[in-house]
């Protein structure tokens, strides 16, 4: 992700809002929050501030638009409803979580408010979508689409196999350094969310694909860069966003719709549970600290397993 530009985030905000957001960002950086988390938190607060100045129907919104200490529960609820109408319920939920952290900071750390306006604001309900797992045949089609001996072919196969084999997040694989790979132990050191690092093993097919890619990488113009993944041309790393675009392009070429890294993460959780794997071990491998995550990622897989069990039991078919 590019450097967090606070001047852009605070455009159109009062000096009061901009000052508090700068101080909050300093506090988040001191707490070692990942840049993506900081950006999402700060964006939520900045959007509330802009909403109060430009869109709020509340007559007393002018005071709150000048100073976040004047924000009330009614302001937040109106903003949340506006987010649902103009964006989506899931986006509104993300803003809700960010604002909870902002007003908690104003209350506890800065002690400039006596009570958080988020105190009785309900989280918006969001429809839970069943994300389809990535089938082996679809992964096979993607691997076929990047067959070849060119640099991009070898890189793309290694990328796909690593996502499929480890169930890691888009950014975890995308931000790897060459030093994070250990082909002797066939393992990779992932830098997860919230500074949670973990080492994960990968199989022989993935190891072979990575070894071939590394040999091609050694001859690349950008070989001296520390980043594991390099752009095909020039001297530049291939960023997580670049990988996202690459996967969509490969999906289109292979005739596989909706290709994104998180589908392999869902597939990994599905196959693990299907094989009777322990939930605690799955949480360690995928870098989860809450047991809500296995339930969320396993929702579509659980529905499929239930259907398989239903078909095997044949309830009602013996009459």
C-alpha cells in the first residue's frame, strides 16, 4: 500500500478534525497498527467529519463538523444510515468499527469527551454471503493458463500454488520478502495482521514451483530487490494490488469467474474441516485469533458438508 497521505485524508475537514486525526494516527503508529488498519480507521473518522459538514440534516451538525468532541449518537446514527443508503451495510459496518476506535481514543487516551457517542449505536446488520470455495479443477485451469518457461509464467504458477497450498491472505503472500522463504524446510514466514507472525509449511509441488521462479528471478533486472515477487518488466516489486489484478486477468483467460486470493483461504478452511482437522490448529495456520473466523470462512463449506452428509444418510429415501 502507498504511504498514508494524511493531507489527502483530511481535505475539507476543519482544523479541529484534522488535528485530532493527525494525533490519532501518531498514536496508532506508536501502537504498531498496520498501515491498512490505520488507513481504514482514519478514513471512517474523516468521512464522518465530512458528512457532518456537507450532508447532515441535523441542525446542530455545524458544531460537530468543527470539533469531533461535539458528535452525538444521533449524528453517528444518521451517518450510518447514510452509508447504508449510499454504499452498503457491510461498508457501514466497517465505518462503525473504525468510529468505535476513534471515540474510544478520544475518551480514554485524550480524555476530551466524557462519553462515547458510539455507546448505544447498534452495528448495522449485514447479509452473510456464502463465498464459494475454489475447486481443484478451477485451480488447475488457472495453472494451465500460466504454463510456460517465461518469467511471468513461472512467477504466476508459484503465486497460485502458494495461495492454494497455504490459505494465506492476499497481502501476506504479496508482501513476502525473499528472506521469508526457506526451501530447505519448505516453509514460509508470513507477517500477519496485528504483527502476528507465523511459519507455514508448503508441499513439494509448491516448493518446486518456487525454486523454478527463484532461478528465473536471479536473472531478472530487479533481482537485487528484497521483495519476493517482481513485476515482469522494469525494476519494481509486484504489489498485492498488482497480484489482485493479475489473478482476475488469469481467471478471465482460464474461464474461471471471480478469482481472488481469499477463495483459496476459504478452500483451505473447507478441506481442513472436511478432513477432520482441529479448529485450533487451523487458527494457528491461518493466523486467526478469534474463533469467529473459522465459522465465517467455513460457512459455505459447512453448508456443502451438510448437504454431503444429508445425501449419504439418505433420510426419507428408505421409505
